C-alpha cells in the first residue's frame, strides 16, 4: 500500500505545482479559501474513524468530522461568493456619467 | 484496498486538479470551485458507502451540523475579514488532521509498524501546531490580540527548546510505541500547542500574508501525512495539492517582501531606520520638523495643493492608482472607484496597480476592489504596470507606503532594501492620500513624501478621496 500512497503524493505534488503556479495573483485569495475547502478532505478520514471507533474515543472522530465539514462547506461558500464578484466589465447603466 | 478503490481515488483527485486548472482564469474560476465541491461530495458519499454509514443518523447529524456552521460563517464573513476567515479554516483543517492522527495512533498503534508511527506522530504534531498557530493568527487579524509582533524575553530559546523536546518525543514515540500513548502523547500535544502559540505570536502586521500562506500549506501537509498513516489515497492526493499551493504562495509572498520564511517566523523587525536620508544628506529630524519642512516645500510652490490637483485634473491623460492596505482600513474602496469612474468619464485612461502584499493575504486587494465593483481588467500586477509609471501623467496613491517606498531600491541596510516595489516614484506627478506621514510597517521613511512633485493629502481616505474627486469634477471638462 505504501508505494501507491507515495506515488499519489509525488504525482499530486508535481502536477499540482504546475497547475497551481499558473493561477494568477488576481485569484490568490479565492485559491486559498478553495484550498481551505480542499483540506476538508480530512472528513473522509473522520468518517472512517467514526465508523470503526471504540466508544471511548469516538468524540475525537466526531470533532474532526464537524471541523472538517465546516471547512468544506465554509471554504467552498466563501470562494463562490468571492469569485462571483470578479467581473470583466462594468454592467451597462451602472456608470455614472454625471 | 482493491484496484477499484485506487482508480476511483485517482479519478476524483484528478477532478480536484481540473478544478484548480479552471481557477487559472477569472471567467472559468467559478466552475472550478463548483467542480471541486462536486468532487468533495462524491468522495464523501463514496467513503460513507464504503463504511456502510450512508444510512446512519448520527454521522449525518455531525456532517450536516458542521456544514450548517460552515454556511453561517461563510455567509457572514466580510471581504475585509477574509484573512482571518482563511486563518481560521487553516486551523480547523490542522485540528481535524491532528484529531484523526491521534485517534489512529490510539486505535491502531499497538501492532503497527515504524512508518505508521512516524507518519501518525508527524501529522499529529503538524496538525497541532497548525491548529493553535492559525487560531492565534486569526485572533490577531480580528484584533482580539495585538497585531504587532509579540516577543517575550528569550522567545527564540523557548521555541528552540520546545522544538527539540517535540522531536525527542516523536522519536521516543516511535521507539516505545504503546506505552507512549498514555504517558507521553498528552505531553507531546502540549509541547506543540505551546510551540504553535509562541510561533504565531511573534509574527505581526504586514508579515501576516506569509504566515497565513504558510499555515495554509501546513494544514495540507498534515492532511497528506495523516493520509499516509491511515492509508487513505484521497487524503494523500488532495492534501498534497493544498500543501503545494500553500508553499507556492508562501514563496511568492516572501519574494514580494524580500524576506525569508525563517526571518518572518522569528518575528524579525528592525528598528526604524532612515539610512535613505542619511545618504541623501538629510538629517533624520523629529517628525514635526519634517512635516513643517514638507509644508514649506509645498507652500513654496506657486499654488495650493487644491490648485495643483486642479491643474493635473485638466492635463493628466494617463493615470495610475496605487491602493494599499490603508485604503481598506479606511473602507474607501467605493470612493476610490467613484474617483476612477469620474476620471474615466472625462476621457482619461486609468489603471490600478496592485502589489502582491497590498492586503493582509495574497490577492486580498483584488477581492476588496472586486467587491467595490471594479472590473478585474483594470487591475495590474507590478511586472506589467511598472514600465508604465514613467509614461503616466499622474499617480494617485491611496493608503500605501512600503509598496511604493523607493528606499527599497536605494537605502541599503534597511529592512525593505531589495523589496520589489511599484515604481510610482518615476511618475512626473503624484498625489498621496495616506492617513499620515508616518512610515509603513517596515518603519522605513518614505522619501516620496518629501519630493516636490508630490502632493500630499493627509487624513482618512474616506474623506480625502472624495475631496480629490470633487476637484476633478470641477476641473476637467467632460
């Protein structure tokens, strides 16, 4: 299993480096909040932990679940809100030509 | 682990990467974000089905509960607060990684191998540092803690001792594994909690973009390492993406401020220096004297500042606006955009120059201006806009100091020497609308303030910008 995990690690890092480097500074804040949402992927670990947890330490799996979901939903939501604000041109009629 | 699992994980991770690929352009970025969200949903449903919990109430309550909290936070946060929001999310990501690694060590540690213990303990420590460090950073940005670097006596020794102690604990954990859980793991968590607090406390002010990007990266790295220990391909793949993104941004921010990451983490901050003036033959006198001097220079000119601006308003054709964090603090984005629209309606060409560290996190200024309605086509990066300053007729600086401080080019030995700046000083005419004539975060005086071609308007940008706007309205014909 470890070799496959390491292959994932290396490929994701190398391809990720190429793709992420090309994101313009204009979008760096949405990129970061998007990455917040991505880091919520730990929720998958939390789900597995929750499934197989002995009762005494189930709390920690549950806490991780909530934290991770907060990241996932909050992260994607603020990214969506921000990206919607980026407009190419001023909407017609909004220009004040006084 | 079957082949099918690997293939599904690979496909979903590729989906996440395509999502980032779409974020390379503002036109498609929204869909990139949505693709990411879809991939996340698929990954969650797939995992739930694998552990047979699709129909479990308790897990859905927790998932939806966390989601609702996310919705509340995500809707309420203002754009100016985005840095602390991201810092908080970094912390939660790190905290979740730490909780899962600790959980995995406690449950599976007994008969696990060396790799499991190494990765588990590493993820636990990194996650803990990210969790508490990010919370401290978020509290600082929100203003609950001092924005300035807080440096205790012997700060760096504490940090060194804690780090060495933490490493010894990690190594001992790998050696004695089982007994470690009960006696040493709580101690290790405390050590790294203290380390994270001390580390974040001594970073402040304009260094915040770097520390946020750094913790962003750490939260991803902790997730990826945690994925190695619990053998989850999704965690490894997506965690690596987050880690790499954070590292790229950290590097960019360090370059934009000409600082090294270790220097930032040490809370390095030089005394205010006026080497630039000493070289130029000026004595660094007290502020009031300097100010008087500046006023005299202006009054020595034939006209009042207002009249000079009026003249410029008539003849300037090519204008570049340089916003800084001061503008955001004064909440003057809207007024600045009004001014720009007014200039444009008078046939002038206006561009906006954005320095990477103009805000409190990477790209922050772009978001703030986008929120005010400024189309992103008007926003330019230093590399693109710098050659144009010498051709511009007028530069308007709003709440920016260090990013236009030409001492960065000349004053060797000052903290900002070598920092890439916006070359506003090359323009023939400059209007500065800053709060006061104090130096920026770097503590280095800005020689621009004393130049003759510069018209200064001290005060809140929410007041001075409309004043300038009025002059433009009166002056130039439509």
